[in-house]
C-alpha cells in the first residue's frame, strides 16, 4: 500500500484509447489511473500491461484533446463499484456518474467490478419459472430464474419492443422482491428515450447504466460490469430477484475489437480478439443463483446479428455461453407477427427443469412437445410446397401447412397483449384440438 | 530461488528468476499465485499464471518451486470435485464462501479423513516397486496402495489411518505414503499397450448400434450450439459401462455444472446400483474461471484417470469441450506473442492434441492387470463449421467421429448424431463382438439398418421433386419404416426411462422394426394396398 498517490507526466505515446507511459514504479495490473485533461475534465483509465517501467493504460473516456504532458495519477486501487440499497431508481452513465441530476449516493460498500467466479459447487440449479407474458417464450422456450437467455435480433426487427414487453410483463413464481438493471451500450437517443419511458412506467425498481452512441466506446466495456456488480449486490446481499437487460452486446464486442486492434493484438475471426469467448463469459456467467441464498441474477442480453447471420462470431460465441437463445425472424416480422420469434432455432436449455407440475402446469411439457413437433413438420413442408405447389400435396400435408400458419398467427402472434401461462397453454391446446393433433 | 516480477500482461508474468527448468511451478506476487514456466531466457523467465492476475504489481516477489505442476493421487479422489488445478471446490466453498478468490492453497485430498487400511504385506518382508502393500476401501472400490521403492518393510499400518500420517516406513528410513504426486503433463507408465478389443457400451442406441466405441478408444462429437453436446455427454457419463468416469467441464457453463453435480449425487449407476457420484471425479473450470487453469484442467483430469487405470479399472474421460481448451491454448499463445497458425491457433495445436489422445488406450499395468482409459470429447466448432482447425486436428487422431447435426437438433431429434457423416474405426471389430456376445443377428441387422437409412435418403431427394404421392408403394413403405427407425430407434429422450438402452434392448427394438418391414413388404408383393398394410402394422 502506497502512502500517497503517484503522479507522473511521462506519457510516451497515445494510440486510440490507449496510453503508454514510462518510468512508472510499483504499478499494479488493473490499477485505476486518473487522467486530468488539459481542459480540466477528468477521466479514468486502467493499467492493462506492465513491462518494466513501461505501462499500457486503457482510457475509459475520450482520448481526444490529450497531450503528452497530461498528468497521470496512479491510485494504487483496482476499480471498484460503489454499492448501496439507495441505488435503486438511479440512472448513471457508463463511468458510474449520476445522469439524473441527483447527487451521488453514499456507498455502503465497494464491490469488485469484474466480479469473482462463482464456485460451481455453490450454484443452485435454476428451476423457478419466470412468466414473461409472451407465449413463444413461456410456452416453448421457458425462462427460469438465474438463466441467461439472449435475444438474437437483426437490424430493423423489434427487439426493443420485445425487451420492453418483457420488462413490463415479467412475473416471478414465488413473487420475491424484483428489480431491473438496465445497461445500454451505444444506444441512439431515439432508443434511449423509448427505454427511459418504459423504465419510468414500471412498478418495480430499476437501476440504469447508459452509454449513448456518441459517448466513449471504451466505457462500453465497463458499463455491463458495473451493472452486474450492482445486480450481484442486490441479489445476494439484498435478496432480490434481479433481471439484467443489456442492449446491445454487438456494440460491446465492437468496443472490445477496437481496443484489441489498438493494442496490436492478433485478430481472430472477423477481427474480433481470440479471447472474446472468455471475455463474454466473464459477463454472461455472472447470472445465476446461489445455494442457501435468496435472490437471483437473470440475464437478457440483446444481440443484433450483423447481416442476419447467426454464425457471426458475436451471436455464435454468445450462444455457446448462454443457456439458449430467442431468435427473431425477419420473415415473421414482415408478416406483422409480434413478437416475431422463430421457435425452431430458439431454445431454452433450462426449460425442462422449470416446467410441469409445481412450476407451470402439469401438461406443459406434453403440449409444448406436440406444438413444436407439428410446427416443425409444417415448416419442413413449406419447402416442398415451394417446389410442387400446394395442389401437388396430399391432404394430411396440406393440413400441416395450415397448422404452421395458424400456429404463427394465433400462438406466436399476440400483438401487445400479455398472456399468462394458462392462456398460453390453452391457446396451444385449442390449436391442436382444431387440427385434431391433440393425441398423436 | 526468489526473485521479482518484471512485467505483467494478462495471464503471463515475466520474472527475473534464474536456474529454473521449463514447466517448473512458480509462485508469484504477495498472493502467491501459481504459475508454470513457459519460456526461459538467460536472465528472465516467462510464467503463465493459473489465477487472475488483477492487482498483481511489479517488484512483488516470485519464488521457484523446483517442481513441475503436479496432482496429488490417493484415496478420496472419487466423488471429488476439483478445479483445473485440482483444488477441492467443496472445501473452497466451505472456507471462503460462494465466490472463488485467488491465492488460498488447499491440499486436494482430505488429510483428516479416516480410511481402513488392510495390509497385504508384513513387516520384515522384501518388496519391489509396483507390488501391492495393501488396500483401502474407497466406496465400492478396493484402492490398492503400491510400493514405490525396493527394500525391506520396517513398519506398516493396519486398520484406521489418515492421509496426513505415514502408512509405514522402509528399513532404510523412507516413509510409505498413501499419497503420490505426479506431474500432470507426463503420462503415467505401464508395462505395455494393447489394442482395444472390447466394446464400450454407452446406452445410446445410435452409438452402440451404428457406430460402436471400444474400451480404450477415443471419440469426438463436434456440433454447433444447441445440438445437444452437453446433454449427450452427461447421458453417457450416467449410463456408460465402465468402472469410473472422470468428467471435465472445460470452459463451459456454470449452471450446467450445477445441474450435473446435483443429478450425479441423486442418481444411481445402472450397472452397479451404487450412487453415480461414487464412481465419478469431476474437474470443472467454467468459462469465467482463469484461462490458464482451463488449459491445465484436461491434464489434471487425465492424470487422475490414469491413476485409476493403473489399478486395473476401466476408466472413461469425458471432456466438454475440447474447443475451449484449444481456445485457452490460443489465448496463452497469443499473450506469449508466438507466431500464429491457422485461425490464430498455435501451430503446435495438433501435436498437443495428438499427445493428449495418446494417453488413452488399453494397457497392461505395471502390476500386470488390464486397465483401460477411453476418451469422449465434445468439440464446439465456431459457426457449426467442421472445417475449422480444432475439429480437423481431432479427426486425425480420434477413433470415432459423431457429427452432431443442427438440422436434426432443430427437428428435436436427439441425440442429433448424423448417420451419414459419422464413423467409428472400431465398427467392424465391435459389431463382431456384439454378434458373438449379444445375438448372432447383430451384424446383419446393422447392415440392414444402414441400408434402410441410405435408401431413404435417396428416395427423399426424389420425393422432394415429385412429392411423396408420386413414389411407388414399396418406396413409400420404406420411407415410413425409415421414419420409424429414426423416431423410435435412433432418437432417444434423455429425460425419460428411454435415456438408457442396454444392448439387448437396442437389438430387440431394431429387430422389431426390420421384421415389420419384411412382413409389410411381403404383403405388398402379394398385392395388398399400402394403406391396408400400414394400418395392419
């Protein structure tokens, strides 16, 4: 522990969001460096690499306007997040400074921003149902407490409306205290005002971390970690059930790539760094429940698939870490189905434990399997229909085509209405009954 | 040997220690983080650190341990859960709460637990290395303790003992311990290697019947996300016909591991009726745990597996997933600024993998028993593209390839093993074995089943053009039967009773379907209409 802060004016080069400084003594990896700009503003940075006395610093603010004589203050502390129950209802920027005009709260304690890995033996198995109000999720890709379930969207699809719907309509089984942590990364002003309105209308408490499109890119690496540090605190210290909504992870990954390129690291697929999997995991894996503790962290990241491509590194690596995915379809959106969830590539890996008697309804598994099976068949036949035409198909196949159509129109599509799990399952049963598929 | 830290970059730390050997363990910083020497120069060494380096400062001390990374082998490994460095996760939780913080050192085995030692030798007897001194009862297993040195026994325990104290002593004063240290990167010795000859029954019909695996063999199953890799691995871990299973959760999801641990504690092994956990060792390094420890985790696991193999047990190592291991290797390689090969992976990826696969096999142990170590590894190719380097490197050495198919998974056909692309190099021998042991018809049914699926594929292409209606009755019958083969035989629901299918049941099921097909075909030839025939069946 140093007795005072060390101040250096030894920047040797500035490269994008990175600074190199020479002749630094006794510096730590991850140490916070305060950078006082010539115009009087202050920004934070973090030590990424040390080689003898040469230090590489990542700046979380804008590096424009910095010169080589800028003073660097080494604080001898690793970045921590201020935590307190008073945080609920507050809006911060990506550097944890209040955006809502109110003064900063007095922290009850400080928590590590990057978090520590949860011991796998301490994890409790996620199995408590969260009702989102959307049939395509509740009925066929059920979300449970402690799960991380991303929404894979594409440019122009209503992921925003869907995320808002989930925030508005989610109900927890058992009904503990519920809070939302909202992390916005690179949000346009249009989206920002939309979400803020949704949050303001919500009855449950929320905490927001907002980084807008024009704000420093590197802050996007920090904001989700602040959000999760707060979520962990609310969940495991305050016993609340926390839903973390992060939008948009694609902007996070692009920020990661930008820093990686500035560091002249070897690029991996599409220029994204080779460690992106581990880096994403350090965010996503913070969702979960702990044995013997109340509270849970459930995560709903939104990923916009570049070029609608699910094999792009961002959705690909996300899918490998998260417990399933909700995939939105452009085709359904064009046919005005809302939410436009394509249930075939969508999946909830933790669904099996969260449904059935005691969780949702006893017949849930059977109904879901039947709906899925027949819809898949119908979708398969659409390809055949495109070749031979509807008239060239046998009666039973035509029936399946109609079923697939009705499934999309009546079960997946629900407009702005909220459906509880009984309504969802009853709609499904009615559909099966109408096509006499109830028993097969 | 002590020195100072010169530089830090991610998990690699440069220290000014001299006199180290490559792959020696080094402790760095005030926190004493564990690392391994990966590069040596005249006046400095590069250390790959297994724990989070955040907070580490230059000029903090570094200390050489004069030994490579080792695991502790002894009674009590079974039902254990360890991280990639063999730290006991349960005890870490008891001592430091639900989150893992770095630093703290715990001996992997419980030193205070009392074991009953039954000696096989007496004081005064001469022993040779590898001879059995006696055994302890570890769950349902007799865990032999071997002599490590030649000489005369001066003293040997009888009855209750703990790992914290010596089991006895040799006449020359050397202590006898039930615990042995072994460097993880070095394969344990055996007398000779034999070629795999007995099948490894997994209880999965598509594997046992179409692409059987041998004890001592190796298999990979690559598949994109959502193709059911983890569920298949876990189903195999539960039902496979071996003595012991070592399960490595390598860079995968924490919630899935929680599910696995909970299930293993509550389920029973279908072969012995004992609780499943009693025959299992779990090594887990989830994706958010340090990357370098993930790289080490498969070696930690395989060394423990070899240890039990050396007692004459049949051991299966399951790893989920080897791609995460390869990515860890890539991350470390890039932080060492090595010249990258394909897709950024180091050029030694395939030789490292081959070296790892070579630790599998059937061996005659030093004690003259037959033990085997089989490996089943899952691969997670990015974008579901099998041409990527990890899948390709695995294919060069693995004995069986089970390709998990995204389109099967979308149709909820599980296990989503594609029956055209997959193969097993053990197929001929194992089919012969099953024909001998289970039923003589096995081989013929195997051939018929593959033929059915093959013909269905051809017909499906025709049907896509002319429609099913346009096919002849005999062909439509075949398609109906093939559909039953797919739905009732090849797919298996991991959440029901059907999750496990012993060979007899597997045979019965396929025999039933093929028989039905033959009958229906005969009826068609007699002039019956297809719809009638289908109704009858």
